[in-house]
């Protein structure tokens, strides 16, 4: 896939700061900079999302990865694998998120979170009362609301990146564990 929207030139200080912290300028930022007001608002909201702490960071990272795998956003999967490395998460487990249903590495809570992320991503959403209750009982209302919003944000990011033709930039190369491919049949309800 190739970019469907050209990259815009970021201000030098912003570009240099991204290179310093990430080693490269993220392509989503370069594409969104075609509309600087939108790009700034997106960065501000993403930063706020990253500061929320009612839900466990690993659950939120795995949920974002599940959305990315389902939507087909290799950029989000790639960068969240890098995030998992920086959060000191179990990288072998993180690499299995795209095939979590076939893996025995995940706890029951993690499985429910991954199922919830996929159910929210389905069109139409397929979240059940039973799944919501299990998560509410284990996480509490504040964490479940936060997790839901993080998954909603992940859906926005993955769908925008995919529509713009943005693909992996190789952030996960630093992790030295290859990402697992999504199985042909995921057991997920319709995603079309």
C-alpha cells in the first residue's frame, strides 16, 4: 500500500523532537500535518489518552493492538509493539495479540479485554451485556469507561491510518520478536 495523501513538512523543532524520541517522524503525523489544527488537536488528545491511569496500561496496549490487527493497521500494530517494549510488557505475549484466541498466553481478564476490543471494532459492534458485566466486575466503572474510550480512540487511529495508506515503519524491529499474523478465521463476528 502507498500513501494516499502526501506527507506535509512539519516544523523543524517538532520534526527534530520526534526523531530524538522515536528515531523517525511517524507517518501519521506527517499526513495529518496537512491540516495543522487537526494534527495538533489529535496530538493533544492522544497525549491525554496516554496519561489516563484508571485502567492497566498493558490492557490498553493489548486492546489497541487487537483493534489494529482486526482493522489491518500495520502501523498501529507496529508502534504498539514498540510501546509494549517500552512498558516492559511480555513481548512474547504482545506478539501473540493478533492470534490471541489460539494462544494460551493470555489471562482470562486479558482475553475478555481483547474480546471487548474486537467486539467494539465489529460493524455493527457486538459487545454483549455478559462481557461488559465481567469487565465491570473486574475493572470497575472508571477503568471500563477508560478502556472503552481507549478502544474507541484506537478505532479512529487505525481506520484513519488505513484509509490514508499508512503502513508499518519498522518500530517493532527493535523488539527482535516478529509479530504474529492474524489467523484466516478469527472467530470474530462480521467486520465488514
